[in-house]
C-alpha cells in the first residue's frame, strides 16, 4: 500500500486550519519514512535469505569478502583495512584492482557497490592474519592463556590489531567468541532500528518513546532472542580452524551463544553521580602535547577519582608512558577552587553589587502594593464568578462554562499567592549580607 501526499502552497489565513495542515504534513512525512524503512528492511532480509549478502557489513579480523556470480563463479575479493579504506582484488590473479578511500568530503563511492545479480560470502584473508587468529585460538583453548596474556603477546610481536593500534583483552575476547571463524554467522542478532527491524516473515515495527530517544540520534543497541537470528553458512571458512582445535572452540562458542539466547534490551543509562562530579573534566590539559584530560573513577568500596588523558590506552607503554598516567583529582580541584575563591573575594565591588541585587529582588517580592493588588484581583474575580452564575444562559452553555472555569482557576492561583505572601517574611539586611 502506497502513501499519497497532497501539498498546499497557498497561504491559509485561518490559524486553526494552518495548524491542521501542519499536523497532516507531519503525519504524512512519518508515514513516508516508515514506508521507506519497511521496504529497506524487507529487501535486506530477502537478500540474507537468498545468500546475496553476508551477515556482517565488515568481515572479522583475518577474513575477506568474496563476490561471486549467481552461479558461484568468483569475481572479486574485498579487503577492509583498519583505516576505513577498502581494497578490491581479482579473485583469480589476486592482483589489486582498486582502492576505495574513506569519504574525505569530495563525494564519490567509498566502497564497492554490488549488483543485484552478484552474491557475497566470506573467505580466508591474508595468510599472516589467518595464522595469528589460529595462534590466538590455540593459546586460549589449548594452552589456557588469558585474553590479557594473548593481547600482550600480540603487542610484543608488533602485530596490528583490528583497529590498527594496540591489542587489548576486549579485542581478543571478541575474536575468540566469534562463530564466523567456525564457518557460520548470525544475522539479526543485534538491532538499533528506529522504526522497523528485520524479521523472518515481515518487517517488525518498533515503537520508541521520547524518553528513550532523548539526547540520541539512534536508539540503544538491543540483543535480540535467538529465535530471531538467521544463521548463514560460509563453506570457505569451514576449515579456517583445524580439528581438534575447531571442535574445542565450537563447544565453547556454542555455550557462549546459549548464554545470549534470551536477548537483552538495555535500560536507560543514567549519568553516574561519580562521573558527574568532575569539575575540570574536558577543561584541563596535559603539559605534554596539550591533550584533553577527563575524569576517571576506580575502586569499588573506596572510589578513587583521577584525571587521565582522553584515549590514553592507545599510547605506547614505553615511549609515551607518561601519557598513560593518572593524576589525583582532589589536589587539582582544591587548588582551582581556592584560586577562584581568592579571586572573587578579592573584588570589593563584587560583594556590594551582589548585595544590591538581593535588596532589589526583596523589594519586588515583598512589596506592599503586590499584596494589595492580589486582594483587589481576588475581589474582582469573585464578582465575575457571581455575575456568570446569575447570568447563565443554557443556549450559550459552552461560553459561560469556559469563562467560569477560567475565572475559578485564576482565583485559586491568586489565593495561593496570597497564602504564600502572608506567611513569608522579608529577610533583613544582615541576612542578605550573610547570603552574599
């Protein structure tokens, strides 16, 4: 079913009609956007089921994307690099055909655009990266090394990580728990859809509340239950890991997937009171290289507050070790607050100016004529209510009812102001000076 849109270009004098047309335009725009999202979701799901696309936009570490014809004939190999660029190779001769650079603002394609007749699958990548992935699985499953130890070993061997920088435990953990290295991938495992998300039979509509989208461009990422997943086989990766290593990794990864089978919808994350207590976060900078520093908390029972260089983990432990250090927050903040207090208190005119502003505010709030005006307004409203009650006409019921409700609401507001004004006592000059 399509969406018909009717536009009005002439100026409409009636404000109610203008508001109605604006509302209809907004509803039509939302319906049009939802129709586009539904069609895109349906097409993506169909492509996955037909084997015309892989389950992931970017292949995992040590794996390339293979483009074939509808008959299975290999055409191209696409290799994604850490800097965001993409290399296109001939599938038979392995010669480099073209390099797609990241978008630098000059327009143009930043990646290979596959035709509808072509199919995409995954295949083993560079031999050195393939060997390193096998080494990580061997170290974890056979030698029982930890992710931290494997990351250190990779950094010592000067092997670049998937991001092009240094390895950490999280990057190693993601590789060791990725079923793609076993020759199978799962689509529809996660979703941050705004209007509709992919589903087996038909696109599934998503409802997002305003509170959920507050301050966000995209909804939070949710992990869908396993019945929503779509398994895709990659025959070229079935021997990526050799037995018995593959069998051990298969049992471990299957156990990991079962733990995620129920799915998870994240709740709204509130800003931590500890994270919100850093006065100088994003303001102070390091003496070396003038880098931005932000607040960082540590510990569980006793919370420690520090300032660290933003993105400090990417710096080398040897040559740039000083950029990885943390600085206690309390001494820095105390020094800044003391300097600020001394600066403000050392300005004699500032105290008198602030005190004068408080005195003027007191005159406005506690003026005698304000109370008199409120009493006069109360009497006038009572007279209006009495007149409306006596002159009530059934033929003009809506008019009198509207006037009466407005007068009663204003009367309640005036009496509330009177109650507050009668109880409150104006502060003395000594109290104002103490506040200042």
